[in-house]
């Protein structure tokens, strides 16, 4: 029986995906539920499992955009499983010389069809331009230099140094293209402004130094900065609900809950999984959920549902060394808080100069729905909570707040 495997729907409103990587080769024997491909949607990268065991025939190539419901491979379920480790691969090795055997050809022809070499038309163009073919990265099959590669190649205008001057042309994944589209849309379709402030991190550092070991020992997760920032954001959003609102045409949509999108770096790029109902979570609950989502992103298991929704975003460029930036709004949200690195700086405290660990924070917001008073007030509220976490975030009882 020949089973037609079709592209399943990865989520609501997604109509097509892109074959990012085939994890098997044409003619391989696959087991049921074995991951056979990675597919990109405009929201996430997902694995495609085999629906049955058998010999697979691929019907799409890497980089192809395929519609949801389209057949991407066939599985012969009547085919017997090959014995031994990988007989199919051994057969390929034996047959490879036969497949490549050609009538006797000149050395020039052999060079023309070697991996990475130019086609005859490309070689003529490169010769006319006096460009060495070894300096060109071919985009054809097996790296072969095509006519278009030769036409687009330009000779060096500088002094030859003998160094490597290669380049690579690689199509962006569907996810990355969608991220790019959303970022441009956010800049073009919102009245985005950014306001800044700075936070003295000494109080939080003292609390973490005192409780982080016992916290981790009891709960199995670290007491990081994100739980403090999430708690401070929840408090500030409750004080300034316009920052927790969105534009929908001529209407403003406000929420009585706080779903915080946390920007994390994964193997496929930046992702923003959502910590839902953050207002109802404890320090332990926030840290545990962030850890769970970060692991899923790192392992490529993040789903569309994990990243759907969110009423406000927190991004931490400080982990990469960023001192100051203007984060871009994550549409359709109206606000995003940017964290940065912590640097010891001299500041004035009660008329005296003291050195403290300081962090710049930035709030980018949509001025169509959030006025200056709300944006500045929100960021000041975040600052106040972070600089006085014992009173404003822990009700003067850190052991109870940390469930110790």
C-alpha cells in the first residue's frame, strides 16, 4: 500500500509551510513516528513525523513552499525492512561510480562538470571578466557555478591580499522572513516611541545573594532577574492598563490579565513564547515556566500555541552585552520592555558618590494608544518596584514570597 503523506496544519491561519530540511533520503526505510523533515511556518519550525513504516519517496525538495494538505512524500508500507545496519546506503556506495560513469571526455570537460566548477557559459563570462572561478560560490546543484553566478560576479577593485573573499547566498527560512516582515510592519504601522530610565540593581542583587541557593535547592530552578522584572511589569501594567492594551482598527482592546511574551534565542532565531497569567504566578512559578519554555525553544520543540497571544513583551539584550537599545514592538502588542547589561557606575546617593550595579531599561510603545504620561509612569513604576522589591514585590516577607 502506498501512503500519501500530506502537510498537516501547524496552526490556525497557516496555509503553507516550507521544507527546511529533509532528515531522511529518498529510498530510505523509515519507522512510524520517526522525524523525517523539519518544516518552517511563519511562526515556528516543527518536525514532521512519518505516519507509517516503509520505504519513503520524497515529492518535494528542501526550500519548497508547500500548501497545507499537499502531498510531500509517499511511504510504501508493504516494503520489507532491510536487514543489517544500512544496506540502502551500501548499495548507493556501490552504484555511485556507475551513475557517474560517462563517455571519455577531455580534461576541460571533466573540470567543467566537477563539483563547484563553472558551466561552459559561466566559464566564458568569467574568463572575459578575468575572474578566478575558485573565488565564486556557486548556487547550482552541488555548488556548480551557474551563468547567473558569473553574470553577478564582480572583480575585486581593491589591492589583492591573497585572503579569503568568499560569500554565501542563502535563502532565509519562512520563520525568519515572517519575523522580518513583522518588524518592518511594526515600524511602518505604529507610532513607535521609546522612553528610557535606569535601575539600581543593588537591592535585587542582595536578595538573590541571600536566597538563590536555598531557592534553587527547594524548587529546582534558579532565582534569576526575569521573575523580578516580570513581577515589576505585572504591577506596572495594573497601574497603567493602557500599556496592556492593543489597537484593533478604531477600537482599543484592554485585558484584565497579563500574558508576558519573553524573547528567547533558539536555534532558529529569536522566539517569543508566552508566560500566561503572569499576574497569578509566584516567583517560583515564573522561573519554572520561563525555564520550561526556554528548553523547548532550545530543543526546537516550541509550538505555535506556545507563541500565540501575549499582551506585553520583555526582551533582555543584556545577556549579549547590550548597554542601551530601542526594542521594536511585538505587534499587535502596544509595549515592550528592553533590559540591558548591568555595569557598575558612580551615582549620587544622598549627596554622596557611590558605585552601584546599574541597568538601563527602555520602553518602546505605540503612541497611538499610549500617551507620554502613561509610558513614563509605567517605566517609573517598573523602576520603583525593582529598586524596592522587598516592599513592592514581596510584601516585606521574602521567605513567603519565595515559598521557602
